[in-house]
C-alpha cells in the first residue's frame, strides 16, 4: 500500500 499519510511515512522511515 503506497497511500500512507505523512505521519505514518515518517514513522516508517524512523522504524527503518
């Protein structure tokens, strides 16, 4: 799914 909100994107980047 490539339709995640900015907050989720930031969280994902931080988690990565």
